[in-house]
């Protein structure tokens, strides 16, 4: 009992602690969907629904790739936070090195497989000939950002696992700021169309690896380096693989749901596809708006698990979920009342504007339907309870497809949006239930 008590590394969790992590990362994450809004807006000024649809389909394809590999961000955050909580300084550095090796291998493999990826992706997602032509142009350039994008995932996750949210904000602002400026210059200034949007992304990812590398080098220069044996420790690698495998399955399942959503929109014509793409940006903005508190949960929960301190775990869950619901309500109000103006800002195509207004109510509801899922994701990532994340995602996906099978024939695109709300709601409720079960088991042990 004495040894167990000595192993506990106690710490307090306050609103200030949560906000110190959440506010910088909320600002950082918001720059990502703002980038998506800018990309859609600059292409939308060209007056073609097909080009907007091409960016939407191309974005889904890269979401399928990069969000599937997002375990390099989330998995690295959870494992780093636990190493930080238990005081293992060498393991903090070793974890980043493992993640960067995986990022390089996966990035190069993605480039090598680009032809079958685009062919299969277009076959599954569909769209008109004009939409597919725009998607090919976008995909063929942006694919070369893959190794750099994945390396940036690993670096950001490593920083967040140590609670360095302000540095994460700086890096994300650098990444998306360069991307936004270059997108405007390449499209509006040089008239390079969707190719300009893609090239802007490639350049910004390369610049961010160089920028983030400065912070990594500065940290690695202090204190002892991990040995090669530690970096390639079999037990550590197997744990990382298991966590990353489950997060990858969860992420792929989630992206399948969004790809299915886009494909069902494309099957209804270019105008519905473009309208859904614009409204999806509202949902994405809402998700990133809430992800700052999910990141706070990742960091504090991971530290609590590493330090074996149950009160810190409970307090982190309570505060991040509470703040999440407050922000979700605010986001829903903004989307409902500001939605018509934002729609007009993002496209000049009148048919797309009118169609988007019809389905605006669903986009306004998504923050409230999804807030619990977003915050619970942070809890489970920090605790590295990845198997439960995977299983609850698969359960929610079944409910999503079942709802679609019933609702779409009855209500068309309204039924498609209803299915998305069901997916988000069931995922949040199921994870909240499992979090209580796992906490009792882990801290009792």
C-alpha cells in the first residue's frame, strides 16, 4: 500500500488550468476550418458549383487519408501526457521519435499509392464529370504534402501532451496563416483555380515542419537523449501500435460516415452537393470550436492516468464537458442567426444559396448533437482507452446507416442530415457511459 501511494503524483485541476489549455487550442483549431471556408469562398467566387463540389470531394478524400492517420496526433498526445504525468522525461522524447518515423513511412506510402486512391475515391464518391475533373487537379498536387502533414500531426500531439498549448497555437497559426494567404494569392491573384488551393497547402505544410522542428530541436538540446534501445523498445512500440490501430479504425469509420454523407449529397446533383459542402463547413467550425476543451481533457486526463490520481481525472471530465456544452450552445445560436450571411459570403451561385438555407437548421444543431462526443474523445485519447473509442464508433456507425436507410427515402436530404445527428449523439452517450466503467477499473487497479 505504501509503494502504491508513493507512485501517485497528485495535482489539482481548476477552471484556470482547463482554460489555459483550451483557449489557445480553440484559437489554433479554429484557424483550420477558417482555412476551409477561405478555400471554398475563393473558389466560390468563380461562380461554378462544380468547382466548389470538386474542392469538397477532394477534401473528403484527403480527410479519409489524413484523418485516418490522425492517430499520429491524438495517440502521441495521450502517450506523451502519460509519460509526462509519470515523470518519464526520456520517454517523452522517445515517443516523438517513434511517431516521426511512422509519419515518414506512411507519408511516402500515401504518395506511392496516389493513383489507386484517386480512382477508387472518385468511384465511391461520384459527382459530375466537371466535379471529378476539378477533384483530380486538386488531388494530384496536394498528395505531395502527405509526409509533412503527418509529421506536423506528430509534433503537435507531442507538444500538447506536455501541455504546451501556446506553442501549439503558434504552430497552427503559422500553418493556416500561410495557407490562407497563398490560397488567396494563387486563386484570386494568379487565377490558378483548384490547383492553386492545393499548392498553397503543400507549401504551408513544408514550411510548418521546418518551423515546428525549431521547437523540437530546442527541447531535445536540453537534458539526456533516449537511447536507441528505448526508442525501439518492443513493449512501447506494441502499445503505440495498439493505440494507434484502434484510433485509426475509429477515425476511418468516422470519415467513412462523412464520405458517405458527401456521396449521398453528390447523388442528388451538383447544387445539393455544394450546399451540403458549405453547411458542413459550419459543422467543422463547430467541431474545432469545441476541440480546444477536448484537447484540455486529453492533456489533463493523460497526466492523471500517468500519475494515478483519480480526483484530477474526475475534475477534468466535469469541467471540460461543462465548458463544451456552453460553447456548443453559443455556436448553435451563431450558426442559426448568422448562417444566411455566411452562405452568401461563401458562394455567388444563387441555387446553392437557396438550397443551403433550406437545410441550415441541421447545421445549427450539429454542435449540440456532437459536443459530448467531442469532449469524450479527448477523455479517451488522454487515457489511451482506444479500444472503447473504436467499438463505440462502430456502434454509432451502424445506427447512422440504419437511420439513413429509413429517413432518406422519407425526407430526402433532411433525412441524410438527421442520420448525421444520430451518429454524433449516440457516439457521445455511449462513450460517456464507458468512461465511468473504465475509470472505476483503472483507478481501482
